[in-house]
C-alpha cells in the first residue's frame, strides 16, 4: 500500500524544488514557454475562488458572455468581458473568444467549426516536418479527431517557407475548406497575403495559428495576419504572449462597421464548437491574468518584441560564426523569437538537448524541414527560443555570452556539469522581469494617472 504521507510530502517538495530549479538555476530557451510578470502572478493569486467556479454558456459576437447556465456569476461575466475587451484592444480585432483552454484546443474548435460551416473536410497546411504543429496534421487532432483530409502545401527548403506559387496550384486543384498557416518551428512570416485571395477563390477560410507569434504580432514585429487576409487567428496565451496558460480565437467579423455574414456564420460555428461541443468549464481563474497580460503587451509589447527578435538574430549569427549549422543564414536566421540549428554532426537533437540540460540550459530537440517525420525520437535539430530570457532583461551582449556557454557544451570543450555553475550564475544575475508591472499596485497607479 502507498505511504500517502510520504507521497504528499514528496509532492510538496517537488513543487518547491521545481520553482528553484527552473526559476532560478536554469536558462530557459524553450520556444513555447512564456514568462509572467509579478503583477500577472499576483492577480492569479487573487483569482483563487474563480478557479473553483463554472461559467458555461453562450457568447455573443463581441466576445462577451451572452447566456449563463449557472447562478452567482455576475462578477465572472464582468471579468470575462473585460479580458476580452482588453484582448480586442491589444490585437486590433472586433471579436475574440477567450474560452479555449489551450492553443491546440483553439485549433480544434476553429477546424471543427469551419469545416462544419463549409461542409468541406479538406484542409491545406504546411508539412509537419516543415514546422506545422502536430494539431494541423493527419496524425494529430485535425486528422484523427476532426477527421479532416490533410493536404500538404509545397515547402521551399532553401527559403524555409511555404512556396506561394506552387501552393496556389495545390489550393486551386484540391479546393480545401480551410487553408492554415503558422506553426511551431517558425522563423519567417508565412505568405498569407500571397495566398489569401487564392483561398477565397475556392471558398476556403484562412486560419493562422499564432500560438508562437501572438506577442510578436501584437508588438508589430512579425506579420499582421488579419490585415494580410487571414479570416481567423488561433493562439496560445503563454508563449511570446506571456500570460497564463490558455488559448483564444480572434477575427474581424465586420467590414466598414457592418457584419460580414460569411464571417458571422463561421464565428458562430467556432463558438458552437467551443460550447457545448468541447468545453464546459472554461477555467475562469485565468481570465484576470489574461486581461492584465493584454494590458502589459499593449503598453510594453513593442519594445519586448523588438528585443526578442534582436536577441534571436544575434544568437543565430553568433552560433553560425562559431561553426554551428544555423538554418536561414541567407535570410538573417530568423524574423521571430526562435532559431533552428542542425546538430547532426554533434549526435543529433536528442543527444544535444540532453547534454545542454545537464548544463541547466533548457531547450528542445526538433524536426527540421529535411527530416523524415518518423525520425522524431532523434531529429536533426534543436529549436532555441529567446522570449523568456528577453523578458528577464537579456540584451545582445548577454546573448553572446549565453551562446559561448552553449558552444562549450555542444562542441565538448567543457563538461556540462562545469558549465552548469556558470549558467547558474548567469541565471541569478537576471532576477527581475522587464516589460511589465512589478506589482498590481504599480499597475493600478499607472491606470489611475
């Protein structure tokens, strides 16, 4: 029989150890993880009763709660509506649904809702090995759960991007109901503008998965998918957009102030896919933190996004000049928060990621565009993201120092356990979060000016 006291004590101890290890002793370069400000953490602490509550119901086409099926939600409705309005203000859109629990669920409801409206079960998307998220693929929810027929767009290995001319031919020939851009390994803006009219020509909705790029988009540093022709944008709220874990879908449903009927039908299809089809409790405890994060990004997001991209480009150049095969050298390595490095000559992505972990440098192995998708256990590459370190205050010279430590480990110049001590010192020298509020009191004072 399990000794439940020992197990419970272990649980508490592991929580404390994790906070110390990942928060104070490691340098985090996982491209899919954001970093909340102290104020956002504080408002999460204020939402403890919210974490116990249900708020299921229908929403309207402003992203506000329309009907509730439980009592006692008068303030929950105010909170959800306020968070939605702050998101709309920050992202310059007129409709958002903040109820999805993750970026993957945001994709699920968008794919299911739109395919239900179009009565078309085909979706065109970049190949999985070329950066598409698993949720876009026939092996993920798009194929296995939503039962979509997945059609791969043409990917240009040299440019590390979707080929617009060849992909236009595929879209016209296959006539999908959805064309999806965006992804997970994603250094350069996708050709939304070039292919949006082609999608419209065949009656397809354009979806842009901004899970990784939402903070950069809000900061004006990557691309503007809605203005370039995307109909709907899905996203996570905890990557370059550094809020609580969750997801959302947003769009502009109106043209010249008048509701676009085609977009209205689609938004209603997505809302139906959220509730009642896939979500009951929408975890409202995260809504206050989401709204406050949107405010921070509105105020500080441009500077944060600019520095994040500078840091990623600096790392790409530094690692490349020191002998690593960083992808995209002809194009400046990246225009996003992440770079991709081919480490086959050092044992492959699995081995390199584990060696760096021994040195408390945390990143992940990743398929590269030329990889066989079946080689996911030890792919050719690693993916390195800079949104976390940037929010901690790293500038270009700090990134170069970090790259020196990475090179020591990858090239085997120094044992990982020795590099770890340098990494700890580096991590502890950046102990304050930038580009946000240090407390709720500071946020309130700012807003009351």
